[in-house]
C-alpha cells in the first residue's frame, strides 16, 4: 500500500481503493462502529456493505449514514460492484475475528482482494485465511499493527506554535473520533491549518495513517502518542488527537492516560453520550458528573508537567445526542453548557453550526 493525497491508502498502481465493508449479522448502530465511521468520513468510495441479514436495503436505512450504499448478501456481489478492498466493519469484545466472517474473508482473499482488519486477532494467524491469501496473492492491512520501533515517551518536544487538542470521554464509545474529525473540519472552515491524528482502527482506516494505541505495549503508549502528535505538528498549526477510552473506565483507563501524557495537549474537549448513565459494560458504576470529569482530566493533564505549569483546560463539550429527539437533544446541549459553563454542541446533529461553536472555543482559548 502507498499513501495518496490526504493520507488515503492506495493500492497497486496508485489506484484509490473501492471498499466493501464486512458487517455480517451486525450492521446496526450499536455494533458497526467502524462501518459507520468509514461511511461518514472516508475519502475513498464505499461500494457496498456485506450483511446477508439486511441485504436489499440501503446503508442509511440501517445506521443512518451511507445513503446510496447498498447492503448486499455476500462477497461475490460486492466484488461485482467493483470492490478492491474488504474492510471488517465491526469490533467484537476481545477483538477476535467472528467465525461467521471467516468464509467471507477467505472468499475475498482467494480472489486477490485486499483485506483491512481492525481487530486484535491478525488475519494471517488463521492458517485457512493465510492459505487463501497465498492462493489469491492478496494483501492484508492490519490497522492495529503498531510500529516495531516505538520508544518510551517524554523525550520529544513538538514544534513551537502548534496547538494540540485531545478529545477525552465521559466513557468509552461516546464519539471521541467523530468529535475530533468534526473539529478538524471546523478549524479548516475557519481558515486554520488543522490535522487529525488517528489513534484507533477506524480513524486509521479513514485517515490512512496513525497508530492504534490500544494495541501498543503499555510502556510505549505515551511514546506512540508523542510520535504521531509531534509528526503532525511539523505540518499543522492545529493538531486534533483522537481520544480513546476514559480515565473513569475500569478497562480502558490505561490507554487514556498514556494518550494524555504522550500527546501533551494544550486544550481538551470532553465528549459525552447524552443517553449514557452508567459506565459501558459496568452498570454498577454511574458516570461521573461533568464537574468531576473536568477536574479529573485537568488534573491528569498536569501530572506529567513541571510544578507550576499552567492549567490544561477542557474548553468545550461535544455531545452525542443521536438517540434523542430534537427537543431532548436541545435540552441536553443546554444542560451541558449550563453545568460546565463551557460551549456545548452536537456537531453531527447541528452540522457545521455545532462544529464551528466548538472550534470557536478552541480559537478563543488559544489567544
């Protein structure tokens, strides 16, 4: 694979990929996070979604985005539509390839179609899939494969004048990647040179580069974040780093803290799902209040700074109100703004107006 303009991954001969998304039996809002992100933001063409249980529908009917992208029954149908890449579009707990996906992956690999995999399990670790790839001379792109030469963080300083923004969460899976991408778009609309730094498999599939920090050995998470942040700051004046997990999530807090220390943000944006009351997969743990979350993140951002360093503020709240009706969503935005004293918006529901409100908060804080 080579990189084309804007970081888009390109296949042999520099051709832009034509992607089919594999989401067999799981193409729904709750289970197809990667598919949804790619359908909304990818700079390449998505030609089909593969899910036999929803075949004959349009992607937007199933997940709200991807209007005009058909859901088809199998890989051969997707290939007939010109797919050159099959992307695994869901993420199962534990990161294993679902058994029901393996026949579809083998069918693609045997036909020479590249596979992009964002799960923790490597495609070629399955002997049957490795044999299919050999027969088809197909390539596999492991989106979660970290570089082999990572270092411990804390040794590199970014270019002076670059502003780093990190999206942080009240919980896991609340829209931190979405908020980061919308912030980049809004900053660019404001005439700023802004870059998105991908730290998860979906962001990497969209951007064409990045490091999936949840697949990095814990000693090197901060170093990985430091590398990609500093690299982006060589080219952009605003670097928006995709957050992962949450400091208050018992399973994912480690990667969150490593990102905070490695990216060394100047500003943070808190992301929150307005329908979430308890920590994901931990119903016994209520979410912290906005006030607690602001304090927790702003304290943590200073832990790796010298004594007397200025506060690293959360300057805005990005809300995910997708499951609410219009009136309830408006109340949620107003309540978040009132409770925090910060600008709040849902940049998807509100479109450019919401994203621009969040970007103005960044620009004002940087003055």
